[in-house]
């Protein structure tokens, strides 16, 4: 599997408050970004994989909703996560 437990802990440790902090918004956004990048590469090779395409669109929507929530709550945290992950709106 492309996303191991160690990789998840790395994301949660870097973007969350601790390695076990799976609920922080920044950690979830970082994890979704990694998954989106992986699925995008998969779809470049498998253009007719429509179930993966649907899953990718759902992930992008989830990440967008989390980013909108973070933007409403704390604009500085929003700007920092956008800058760290190099996400464009």
C-alpha cells in the first residue's frame, strides 16, 4: 500500500500537534493532499479508471471544505498550510 502507518504518523507529526493528533485540520489537509497527488499520478496512466476519478473528485471536495472551514476560523493557519503544501485555490 502506498500509505503506510509510518507515513501517516509523519504527516500527523509534521502538521498536527503530535504524531497521534489525527484530528487536526492541518494534518487532515496534508493527508488528503498526499492522497490526491497519488491518485492524480494513477489517473495519468489509467485514463479510463472512472471509479478512481470519482474518488479523486470526492477527496478534492473534502479538502476544499476543510480549507474553507480553516479560512473562516483562522486565516493565518490557512495561509501557512497553503504555503507549506503549495496548494493553489
